[in-house]
């Protein structure tokens, strides 16, 4: 341990997160946490800049490249925004297929995070490979669930990473009923595995902790939110339409991060993602998912960030049940897409990426040329809350030795499954010369 | 034949990061040969990001998996842009030493030395590395701050074939034969196109892979001429 009065915890490169980031915690001489930073040094991405001047129909494929883990979130948010700008609503079976594709993404993303990135923290292993030596069956179960999620994405989206079948208005090609029904046994198998996973993670030891921030999630009617919604609500009972997002969510730059900080205009830091979705919408879970949550000991809300691993497992169960429901009810639409003629306007799209709320806004010209683009990914929204959680955690547990406290901090960051690559923006450079 | 039961060539990398696109470039050239009927039709040619669980699925049950990836060389290793290092996994049941692919911040310590009973009896588990490996130290081109982590504990973007091999070894999911070609690159900045030395090396690697495919025990075309290149050339017409 370093000297008490000059204590610094630093992890130069965070492990088992998506993208490149670091952590830096510093205590003052009185032993109080002076600052706790999640430093995001992932290179700037420039997406919003190079979307300008591109055609509105290109946005889903371009923004999919923001992330290899959650490309569907970007595609569907972009589609929704463009369709709103053009005055078109995509509903019926096309909307259901979007939700089905999105379920695949939730399944594969959550399965990876639970089994290879997060579980080693709870079981005392340095990484998933070391854990697999002693918990081979659990890791194989995770890989099997992830594989089925990937296969679902490939079935609907054309391929698992950066799907190619999504377009503004719907899809380039829709699956036949037989193609989807053939996949149902795989999903039923995945459902069994996912229920086992819930029980497995529920048996971990969880440190006492409670999120002190506002929770925010999309509202998608009477459904657990995944692939859209017109309103955002918080646990304070407030809500606003997605077209008012930029009035209620304020982004600012900070020197230590290529991600922007997002805060609620009236409420400071907030958290999106599984804990928020579950705490705001647990009553909308499907039968098996709700039962699994109860069996795992979750109440109507879950505010312990360490238990986010349980919520993710429950959300896998939900996504599989939803996928099975959609496949059961599926009737191929007459056309794989609805025409979306460009018109000058502004459109917004919000969906629930695995890590949380994802916002897109575009301004387009009459010929469909994109004039402005704004993308607010979940990790950018969560960064301030993650840092505040870190600060509170180290303040409370500062009796731990440096190595132990550092490991706990890393685990705490992984509670939020940050996708650092998604959140990286470009910082303006200002030169001051005498 | 199930997809996994066919030999597979996997080009790992991102073609828009200059030399990181070496793997996909090799696969692109192999596809030209395949389209011309110069490779056994059952050979699978794929490109991939290198995400470990995806790689494991791609090579699962394959009689032969060939992985081609770009690598950044340690200057002390004496390797230059365009050099190629080949490793082949050697398995516990053979009594030989395994590959130690110092690829992505490296698998050299992760191919398992534990004595877990489950693993020790698994024919698909790589045996522990032996001392004095002649393999030079190279790493995948990862951002500098990420360099200090073991393959399993790095950020997921720094994971690659090394972590995939280590995890597959533990799980008994290595292919029957696994060969890795690491192409030493010079430029991993943003943008398309390979640097000249790496572009030249692509041709050599294609040849080497064809040789690997020719080795006994693998399916060959019934007419036995899959190495007669299209157009009567004596070698693959690359870059055309």
C-alpha cells in the first residue's frame, strides 16, 4: 500500500471491458477520495462528423460500425430516427422482426459479459480462461447461449457482426416462416441454459451496495423496452418525449475522456442499462423471466450494481422468450420493407442497447442528405455515474489494501459493462498562445 | 459434412487499418483461387474480427484450421515488416511441445500448465510450453496502454487468436490441426491498403496455405490438380 496520505490507485488498461479505458482514483491528505475517474482514451471515432453529407439510407450501415458487440442497437436507432424524419412508421411483422434481431444481440452480448467478462470477478479468477479450467461447464454454457444469439442475428440480419440485412423501412429480405420455426428448438435449448445461468449467478456473493443515482429507461408501451419507444422515464417519476432528449440530457466534455459526459438537466448523474430497465419495467417481464428473477431473489427493483449480473441473466431469459413468441406468431410481411421517401426534417430514435439507452438524432435535407447527426451511447451517459459509484465505493472500503481495492474497483466498473468504443467522441482542441 | 468438419482458413484483421488487413487480404486471394476451382470446394474461407468465442466456433471440429493475422514485432526479435512467422499447435497426446504464439499480448503463458484432470485427459488440449522456444516475441497491434495484460484479462479489443487458442485449449475445442501465420506489419494506422512489404508477403502466405492444404490427410479434389493455378500460371495471380 502506498503512503496513506498520498494514496493513488491506478489501472492503466481496464480488463474485460469493450474498448480501451483506464481508471484513476486519488485520495487527498485527509483520506477522502479527491477524484475517481474512468479515463476513456479510445481514439475519437468521428461518426457524427462523417455522417454529414451522406445519404439518409446509409446511416444504419455506417453507424453499425460504431460497435461490433451491439451493431443492431445502432442500426435500429438510426432506422427509427430516419423514419420519423420522413414521417413513416414501421409496424407489424417488420417491427417484430426488428425486435427479434435485437433479441439476438441482447442474448449474445449479455452471455459474453456474464460468462467470460464478469463472472471471474465473483469467483476469484483473473480472467475467463482461468475460470474455465475450474468451471468448464459454465463457460461452455455461456458460449452455447452466445452462439445461439449470434445465430439468431445471422438468421434475421444476414450475419452476426455488423448485420447487412437492415435498411431504413425494414429489411432487404425477410425470413420465411419455416426458416424461423426451424430455429425455435435452438431457442428452447437456449432458454434452458439461460435459466441455469440465472441460478448460477444468483449464487455468487454480492457486496452491499446501492445505486444512488437516477435510473432512466425507454418506455415501450406494455413491453419490456428493447427496440424503440417514444418516451424516457426515470425512477423519480419524471418523463419526457424522445424529441426532448437534448433538452433534458446535457453533454459536456471533460479532459480525461474522449467520451462526453451526460447528465440530466434537472437531476445530475443518471444510469441507464439493465438495472434501470429492470427497476422501471420488471412488471413487464415474461413468465419465465419473472419467475427466474424471483427465484434469484430479486424484488421489483434492483439497485445493487453488483447484482447487475443477475439482471443480465434474467434479460437473456426474457430475450429468448420474446424471440420464441415472435417466431411463433410470425407471418411474413407482404414486402420486406416499406417505402421511406426522404423529406426535409428531423428524426429521433431511441432503443435499449444491451448496455443501456442509445439515442440518435438526424437532420436531413429534402433529398435525404444528412446535415446533422447526434449519437449519445449508453456508456457516455453512464460514465459520470460509474465514477460516482467508484468514488463512493473506495471511500467506503478504503481499509482494503491497494491490490484488493483496485480489483474491487475494476469489478465495480465491469458491473456496468461499459462499451468504451461506443462512447468515444472527439475532444475539441483549443490552443492558447501568449 | 457439417460446416465445422471442413478445413477452414480464417483471415483475422481489419482491412481499414492498413497492415492489420493482411489476414483478410490473404483470404481474398484464396477466394480467387477457389472461384477458379483451384482449391477443394469444401475449404471454408472466412474473415473474422478475431473475437475469441467467434474463432472457437469457426474452427470447432475442423480437421484443419489456418489462422492468418497481422502482428507487431518486438524490435529486438529481429523481424521486419513482411516477415512471416508460422506456428502449429501441437497437442498433449502427441508428446510434442505446443505452439507458443506470442500473439496478442500473448498466449505463451495461457496454454495451460495446470494439472486439472479434465484437461489433462483431453486430446484437444495443448501441452505446456517448453523452454527455449525459438519463436520471437511479437504482439498484435494493440494500443500501447493495453500492453501489460495477459490475454484473458485484457480489454476485449486486445483479445485475439492467442486468447482464443488458450480458451479453446482449456475447453478442448481446438481443431485437429491448427496453424497460425503471423504477418509482421509496419503500419496499423487508419486507412485501406497494405504497406509494400506486407502486400508482397500476402502472396507467399497464400502459397504456404496451399501447401498446408496439400498435406496428407486432407481432402483433395478428385482430379488431383487443385494446385494447377487458373490460366496456366505457375503460381497464384495475386493482386489482379
